């Protein structure tokens, strides 16, 4: 496996605030990595460092390049959607396609027009005349028509209704993703993307709390719903988090095998959201 | 690199349509005014006959040439003034607008360097807007010459002699081209300053750009009783080392054309060599380079979120 992003001891300070604090990780080709963290956790700063939009300390290489110093070279092979509202409002759809075609060596206008023809975006419209959902469709059509190795999506579906959101991700998976590409995505709506992720990374206060393949989550983490005597027994096994639901205790275990918990209650693999909350709360203690 | 520049400059035309709308508007206004004047003049049939008779028989080629040149210079000035205002607003918006609407994040997601982007805006202000103005000037001249000759013919004058025989077209157009382009280069330190403010300021670019230009000379005068800044910076507009002596009124002076009509030439009064070898022109370019570097630096290093 080739690694697409390689970070060793990456830090970024803003004055005394450490937005990203000595972070090391690796993203391999063909993965869809979800970067999950609360507001101000350092997600956006980390993405910016990966995209070469900001300088940072430590070693960071993306597609074998220094993202900040070799940004132009890098941007031929990576794409990003930073926020939904960034397409210039004055530009016409045709002008936008023409411009990207003339500056981007890996962009196929035909492909973009193909994607757009499946939407309701008119090619003679200006961006300001389009609805928010249509702007995202337009942006995604452009991004998907770029033959890039790494796609970075920062809250790509913010402010969209559920139908657009579902469509966005299904287009991304069906028409774009293949084993040669890599996608790095951040979002608050974890539940919607957890099924399409291959890997997951939690970040809080600039530090990585979890970095794991999705299928390893079920091996390492288990959630037990129990009550009474069993709950007391289970607590003895050292859960990393506990909360009450419908009068029952829900306990989350890390590295405790399912055999040990068998018979103490109902077992299941925790959702990414529950795991995330447990990890963040655990880190704060 | 060049392909990117062409695409970027084309982009400026899409975003700032005033680059070609303004010359078009002035050309239309001038043409309509001339038309109105001609219609108005048509009401005075007797005086008109006399004037055409006079122009055909009494006035020499020198007077006609001088009169047409004066008209041309007048209309060219209109373009130059409008161009200056347009350039100020263009520059102040060019790197500020993209930050305000956050489209900078989209532009920076494409494989274009910040230097390429800033230079495309500089080229637009220093070269493209002036060229658009020259095209506007030439179009205005042609349109008005055609209208006037039709009108003169209808009134019984000989347009071939009165208008086309006397008009120093090439001389005027070359002069307009040189003056407008040289003005862009001469004013490039201001253009670069406006671009820098546009890249740097968080709000009110117009205010931020002009405040130092007013405050610094004021403070200098209050505390030091000197006017170095004002002389070096504010007086730059009058100081362009391009004209040897240019006094349009003297064109009508017969003494002036005693040795032939070459004296009634705009081109003859331009000293391009003096301009190109002038230390203040090169000093200006140096200041321009400094502010442009600063603008690139700010666009590249500042965190926009």
C-alpha cells in the first residue's frame, strides 16, 4: 500500500494555542478516512496543513510533496471542497468550467458536463442564481471531473437538506471513488457517513484520540446494555464510559473481549457517535 | 504559466465587466454629444454655410489639423480620467472581494500560485485596462469622423478635404497609445499599493488606501515642516517625464508651423527615451515590485478562516 499522507510530529501554533499538537498518522491509498472532532479541535487546521494552505512544524508529506512549499504541483493531484459557499457568485457555470479547464491539467470538461446534465443546474446560470444545493452539485461535478489522487472534503454538506446530502454521498461513492483514489472527509453528521468510511480518526484539542480502520472498531470496542447486579459486575471490568438510557446502564469497553462480557447483558458494536463522545469525555478526565 | 495568465486575465474580464463597459459608455456618450451638437448646429443654416465656406477656403491645413487634434486630445483625456477612476476601484476590489465572499478558498484550490494570481491583477491594471481605453479612444475617433463627414457632406462641404485630408490619425493614435500605456507604468507604484491594501485590509479598502496618502504628508508638515512625501508621491501625477513641451494652444499659433506642419504633432512632443531612462520611472517600478511582493506574501500566508 502506498501512503498518500504521511505526518510525523506535526504541530501548528497560533500564539500560545496549540491547534494541532504533535500529531502523527498515515493515510493509505484507496481509503476513505473520516476525521471527526468537535469545533475548535484542530480539524480544519490539520486539513489546511495537508492542503498547503498553512505552514506547520514537523514532517508532513502529501503524495510525496511538501504541501506548503510545493502547493501548485500538489494541487494538480488533490481537490478540496472547503465549505459550500465558496464558488464565486458572479461567475457563470460555463465560465467556471472554461476556467477550470484552462488551468487544471487533470480536469475533464466533458465529464463535468456529464455530471451536470443529471442535475437541474442550467449551464447559462450564474452561481448567485442557484440554490445552495445546486451550488454543491455544481462544485461536486467539477471536483469529480478532476482526476485527482486525494479528495479533501471539509463539511461538504453543511446546510443542505437530507435529500441532497444522501445524493451527494451516493454520487461520490458510485461515480468517483475507486481503489486508486483516497478521500479525507470531516463532518458533524457522523451517522450519515459512518457506513461509507474505511477508516476513522478522532481529534480533540489538537491531539489524535483514535486512529483505526472501521472494521477493527468491532474488535476493540463493545457496548453493553445492562442493569442491576450485572451492571456492578461489568463495572469491575473497567468500562471507558457509562451512561443511562431507559433506566438501564450503557457501558462502553475498550480491549475487553466479548466472551468476558457474555451473559452480562445485551452486546453490540458502539456507533461512531457514541464512541466519539466516550473518547472525548475520557480524554477530558 | 502563460496559459494560466491568459485564463486569469480572461477571468478578470468576466468578473469586472466595467473594464470594457466603461470605454464603451464613454465612446457612446462622446458620439451622442457630437451628434447632438451637429443637429443643434444644423439649425443655424446661414452661419453654417459661412463656417464651412470659411473652413474650406480661408483656413489652411494647419488650422484644420490643429482643430482636429484638439478635439482628439479632449476626448482622449476623458478616457484617461475614467480609466484612472476605474483602475482605483478595480485594484481595491480585486483581492478584497474574493476574501469577502470567501471564493478565495475556491481559487486557491486550483493549481495556480498566489504570485500568478496577483500578477494577473497587476497586468490587468497596468496593461489591459489601458489597452481597452486606447481601443475605446480609436473607436470614438472613427465613429465621430464618419458622422462628421456625413454631416459635412450633407451641408455641402467637402468631407474629403475638411476632415479626412487633415486628420493626423496615425500620429494621434500612436500618441494616445504611448501616453495611456506610459501612464499605467508611471502610476504602477500606486496600482501596486492599491492591490496590496486590497489583499491586506480587513475592511474599508478605499479608506485604508487613501488615509495614509493624506495623513503622512499632513503629519510630515506638522512635525517636520517638510514636504518630501508630498513631492515624491502626490505630485507624481503631474511629473510624468514623457512630454517635452505640450501646449495644445500653441498648435494654433502660425509661428509654430512656419517650418512645415510637423509642429502640430502629438507624437513629435513625446519623448519616450526620456521616459524610459528616467530614474523616477524605474524607482516607481521598484516600489511597485515591493508592494506586489507584499501582496503575494499576504495572500499566501494569511489564514482566511
